[in-house]
């Protein structure tokens, strides 16, 4: 009798587990995205180089191109994505509630966000660090000259804590001037309501590129934090995390292989096993992700490799004119590195 009951309990447990898996699959993010026919991506309301609207009403930027890469992997079409502009305070709630499918909004990966907010981060798309911008006329050359300064920052970001930690560690006093939106922070600084503007260095370069006289402002040389920025998804859907992650890794792998949006067709007949697996002419990677075998080919065809994305959005072909630095491929001394595509 006991053995029968034990077997019955095992069967019930197995059946419940299998049904849970079926329900989980039926409610997967990939299924939902395919059903509605587009990817919903959360971005910054307006950060030049990363996510902003051009004169024709089109979204553009590095974070935007990450969204287009994911859409290309799923649909073979980088235009099948809709963008939801989100403030720093709104972004996590929008992801947690299912309002967006992925967050690609210059968001720093931290332990707290990985755990208490129930997020999973994909690969780092931009290695950044927090800096300070001042007016050149003030004659400040170093962050160590900022004791007693008023510092403009944005609420709900890692910036606030980093500033407090830095001044406390260096036994310096400061006055925080905090605003809800990035635009409010910028305008407050430009109008002289604070002495210093602090955020990620790329964000400072972005804001400086938009002002009337950029040369009136100086970004100080010191970096006070690590700000690894990348896309985030909700906990609980491993397949979706894999798709988002390898959509980003495809950008790095293509650069490493010398494949870009202009020459990609010439690689389709390549005999190199790594190239064949990457482009799907040797099948396997697509089915492993639940995608078409040409998913990575479609990404590079639609948006280019990481070098192309960087160059046009934040690099030498953009007003920001940022150096690759840490954001170079590992082959060139940077930190971007893809796992093998096999």
C-alpha cells in the first residue's frame, strides 16, 4: 500500500511539474513577442548617442540598435520593434509589470538590481564610469578641487550613491541637488543652479554635445565608479535571457570574425567552421535558441556589428566622438568578448 501511495505521489508530482513547464512555455516572452508581432523595448527618453529621436521621428542610438538586433534575431526585421521612453524611476516597474519585453536604457548592472529587483542582465553593451562636468570658466581641473561644491544628479540612479560615497571617502563636503529627470538635471546645471553635473561619462558627453557652446564645459579626467551598462529582462524566462544575450554576443562575434553589414553576403560560402556555425549555414545554433538558423545573419545584415554600431552612434562618426577604450574588442585590448558559437 505504501509503495502504491509513493508511486502515486511521484506520478502526481511529475504530472504537475510537466504541466507547469507546458504553461511556462506557453507564456514565454518569445511566444508573446511573436504573437503581437513586435518587440517592446524600454529606452531613455532622450540621451544622444544611446536613445533619442532624430529629425524624421526615428529612434536612434546604441541602446536602440541593441533592441533592433533582438528584433532582427526574432523576426528577421530590425524595424519590428516599438520603443517606450522611460524615466529612471519608471524603467524597472515597466519591465517587472510586463509593459516592456526588454529594458535597453543605459542601465548599470548591480548586485541589488540582479537580486532584489528580480532582473537578469544580458552582456554589457557599454563599459562606463561616473564622471563630473564643470564650467571651464570656473578653473576646476580635478575632482579633488570640488569640496563644498553643489552637485546636480538624477534621482533613482546609481549616481546619487556614488557621489555620496566619493565625497565621504575623500573627506570632502558637498551639496546634493537632485532632480527627477535627466533634462531637469541638465537645465539646472546650465542655468547655474549647481557647480557640477555628475552622471556616467558617456551621458556627460551626450549632454555636452547638445548645448550651444560645448567648449564652455569640461569633463574632468577622473572616473569614480564602474558603470557596466546593458539590457535587462525579468527573472524566470531562461530562453528569453539566452536570446537577448546572444543577440548582443552576435555583434561582438561578427566584429571578431571580420563580418559587417556590407560584406556579410560574401561570407555565406565560407568554409571556416566558425563562420558557418555563426551564420547558420551549418545549422544548430538557431534551433538551440528557438529561432531561425539565420538569426545572427539577420542581425548583422540589419544593424551591423558592434564596431559599426559604436562608430555611428557614439564614436568618430557621431557628435560624441568617444574612443572605443574599454569598449573595444578583446582582440584590441578591450573588454568585449563573446562565448563560442557552438
